[in-house]
C-alpha cells in the first residue's frame, strides 16, 4: 500500500473479490493479512466509494471550464485551485467528471477553486506542461503549481471522498502557530524556516506574506508559518533582543531561521526583517533568498526562484556556485559517509574557503539525499562535474541573461585541483580570470556520411559544421529523453526516413537530444518537443519549422507535402494514378500503410 496507494489496493481488492465470488480464484488470506475471509474482502472492496455520486450531490456549475488563453489569469488569485486536464473522448476522463463535480459541491464553502481544461482544445498549454496521458489533476496556489504534499498522478484520488480529504489537508501552505508547543516544534525543524509575526490578522502585510509563501514555500523554505496569538509575541521580542535588533511588537516582522547545518559559527542563526508594511511580495521573497549566504535547498527545483533571485538582485549579477552533498537531516546518517560530522565539516570548510569571493559569486548548497538519482546525474553532467571521494560536488552557472554558461569542479580534467579549500579557491580564480573555460555539454559526434540514408545524430559539437558543409536538405527532430510524445514519434520518424529515402535521396534525417547537448543555435526556436526543423540545402541560414501539431498528429502525408514545398533538392515523381489503382497500400504518400 505504501508503494501504490490505498486507492489501487482497493481496486485490486474489488477484482480479487469478484473473481473469488465467481469461483475463478481460490481465496487464501496471507497469515499476516487483517482480512481473514472472502466476506471481509468483499466488504472492503465495496468501501472504495468509486460508485457514481447521486445526482443531488453533483453540481457541474461549480467546475469552471478554462482554455489556454485564460488559464493563468483565472488561477492567479485563487488561494487553492485544482484543475483536471481531460480529453472529452477518454473513458477515464468521463468517469472522473461526476466525482470531481461532487467534490466541488462538498468544498463549496472551503474556497477551493475547481476547473477543467480540455486537452484537445488547449494543445499548447498541455504541451508546455509536458502532459501526454489523461486525465491529469494538478493543484495550484495563486497560479503556481504546488508540489509539497501533492500525490503523484498514480496515487491521486479518483473519487469525491478522496479529493475532499486531500484538498482539506492542503488547504493552507502557511500554518498558523497558536500555542507555545506549536512554536517550539516549528523551531526544531531542520531546514530554512520563515515566520511572519502580525499584530493584526487582516493587515495588508499579512496578506502579502501569506500569498508570497503560499506560492513559493515549496521551493524556497522547509516550512512557513504565521503568528497572531498575543501570548506568543513576547517570544519574538526576546529573539530580537538576542540579535540586538529593533523590533516594534505593534508592527509586522518576519523572522528567517537559517539551517543549522549551513550556518558558520560566526553567522546568526536567524535574521529579522522589521516593519515591512510597504514591502512588495517580490521584495519579501528576495530578502528571504538573500538572508543567508548559504541556503539548504530541497533540490534543484529551487533554481527557478531562489537562486535566480539571488543572482538577479546582486549588482552586478554574480554567478552561482553550488556545493552538492549527501546528508540525511532526519537520521543524520550519510549515504556515503560513516560520520555525519564529516558533512558538517566539509560544508563549513567550503563556507570558509569561499568567504573571500562573496563579492564575486553567490553561494548555495543542495542536499542530494532528497534528489532522484537521475536528476543528480543530469545536473552534474550538464556542468561537467564529478563527485569527489567524499561524495561532494561543486558546480557554477553564470548569472542572467547568460544562464547557459556552466562550470563543474572536475579533478580528472584539472590536474591542479584537489577537493579542499585551496583547490576550490584555485577553481574560482580560474573561472574569474577565464583560465577555466565553461563546460560544453555534448554527446560524442558521429561522422556524417552523405551516402547513408539512416537517421544520424547531431550533437552540439557537430551541428554547425554538418549543416554548413553538407549539400543535402537536412530535417532535424529535436527531442528529449523525458518526453513521452518523443518516444511515440521516434518509430514513425525512422519509418518515414525509409520511405522518403526512396523518393528523395538528397533528404537526410537527423536527431538532436536537448537533454544531452547544449542549447542548439538560436535560429532553432524550441518552445516544446518534439519539434521539427528543415535546413534547405540552398537556404542554410533560413531553416523552416514544421508548424503542424506533432503532439497529436503523426500524418506522413501532411509532412511529405510540407517537405516537398521547402526542400531544395527535387523529389522523384510518383506513379500515375491508373498504375496504382490495384495497389492502394503502395500509394505515393504511403498514407494507407499508416
């Protein structure tokens, strides 16, 4: 149940119960099973509440239909919203509809916004969000997709009862601390924490705080809370006195508690932002991001807000240097180290080593214990970095607008580097002076063979040279490893290549993996994948984009027509109609075969 979710356990129970009742299966409970008889199993299966709700429990009017043009505007001011993305012809989408509407009625007084998006009519939005299978449900806070506490799509409840329970649990991202024990428990948390202290619950400052951290708490802090209780206000006055800070209890304040692991001995364990009645949401988030030079992040997703703000608001913008490490804050046991004090030691060594470079770089740390292994590989490979023998890594990336400039601390490439304070300082000096060039992510180039009709691989190191020197028209499919649509398209692309080779040997097909290579030349605009670009032999500097929706169409006939109108080299003429009347499966376009 921990792996697949209770919902699917119940579904399986229903199948087993039905099969056993018909005599297809013999029911033998496991000795450790709490269910001891077939009657108990049938009762359990019947409790899943997947039956369609009664008509009086459904209110379709409470579910708003959105298209891709109004999607962002309608969600921007919704404190908590749930959106289902569906296909009107899909059975699972149809089955979900009454359950979704019933949940909307049950939560009518809770202020939860319910909406639905038709994927077939909002193709750009769906492609932008990387959806290929439906239905999909997502939860948003003020227009920003929530992640903390949100189940995976496989575990997402599909009945009204489960949806109501989930949404009530996620009702607020900013918890209210009412008692001393609540405050003590909050302060004992390990990560970066932020507390808003407000004498007035309905003040404008409190609204700004609640909205800012409802939207971004998942990526910025371990936990966010707010305090209104008069009996707790003296605690924060005491904290202010300890920091020699001025705090007027009659005015709002924000207390930012730094992670103990990343705090050097001479750094304060918390930072106080005094009266911010007139501070904007953006400034509040920026102050939080800049409140400590070393921030314990939950993973690379924080790049989108935290790191970008750190770099953007420094004058001039400074590159970001990140220390990646393994440490389990709950058990204090490393995956790769025998003593957790080693992690603390190396992080503080790093902190001391980079101190002289605070004016030139922004520094942060990321705990890889909370990051999936494939994401670790992706992040380190993009920077050309390697894990040291102590299971640490260091990467750097340039500040906006040159975010594609990346460096990795790699002892194998740079012989004079060692993973210690002196080595880190040498590496930073090399980045500053230009002696250490940025890392270029690229697959191993393949030699281009004009005589071959096989689909060939373009890489960052080969794309410009091949396109400049070849005399053929080149069609490029830009794709990504994570893209399900690309995986579905690839077999068709290989099949099309064989057919087109017979009709135009001067047309060459290629692929470009955006995950394993640097960004392609700017002339190839990529808003989504897969995307197809044709480089005509006689118009190399004016490539043409295939504009049809490849996410929902794999039409050989349409793409062939498009290619014929843009390629420089001539196509062989197809057979006349009377010659092929008896061979409909071999027509000029090959469409019947598909």
